[in-house]
């Protein structure tokens, strides 16, 4: 699965978890760009990404995620 | 024997003083701590003793704490449990695999000792407090 495919899957997860159909993720998208993406929803997103992508992040990885690109790169590195 | 010793159940409240009065008058829980301002978390808290080594932690968000006010609006009232640990670093290491670390901070409610909030993957919020 390449970065573009991962990004598309993440986009679906963000839309469903944050209940916002208008979300269009880019690699540089951050929490500041999406109103619903607060610290609680961040954890919910991580849990949903882990389930959907059948992967698991460590707490250290999660706290280092600064934008969507970091998540994509982390998933790609685990595949 | 687990390293995690139950300490409190955290309750979100809009008015800490009226909730203290409720538990005093209705349940007879008269042992109430002072009210602490937790700067890092933008909340005021107090502890009501409701059993042997067991407390209710009343947590009142400050006005600028939008995230917690949203939780109150959604009627999320019972929202975390707190455990005390002897070895804080070892406890976090033990939890690293099974939980997601939300934050760590020094709490005015526990003499500046270290605290951490972690989420289970079922979204249970758990506080770890250094003894």
C-alpha cells in the first residue's frame, strides 16, 4: 500500500470518526486545520486507524505525530 | 499483587460547591479536601472520602476549558478512575503496550507529584498518580 492509498483510507477514517464529510486530508494537515480534531478525538482516531489498518502504534509514536504525513509514514514503515 | 492501587473516581461537575453539599447532605460524606486549582489541566478539583482509601474527585473545568465543557454538555459525568503507584516510571512502562499516553503533569492536588492520563483502546480514561 503506497502513501496515496494510506492517505485515502485515513481520509475515510477521519470523516467517520470526526463526523465531518468535508474533510480532505493532505500530508501536511494538522489538528489546527480541523476543528473537531481535539486531544480526545486524536485518541479516537488513533484507535480507529489501528483497527482499520491492522497496525499498532506506541505511545511514543503517537505523541510524535505532528501532522497527517507523520501518521501515513508510520503506517507505511510498518507494512 | 498489582502495582496499581485504586484512589478515586473522577466526576465532572459544573458547580463544585453545590456538588460537595449534595454528597455531604445526601450521603453523609463529610470528609472533604480543600479545593485545588490544577493549572496545567485548567480545572479545579477536590476529593470527597467515600470509603477506606477511596475518594470521589470532583473536577470543575475553568471557563476556557472548552474540551471539558463539551464533555459536560454531552452528559459525560463519570469520566476517569485514578490509581496511585509507588514507581511512576515503571507504571508508565508497564502501560506503554496496552494504553495510549495522553499527557503527564505535576499536580497541585498531590503535592506536585507526577500524574499521567492514559486511554485504554476502549476509550477508558485512567489517571496514574505517583505516591
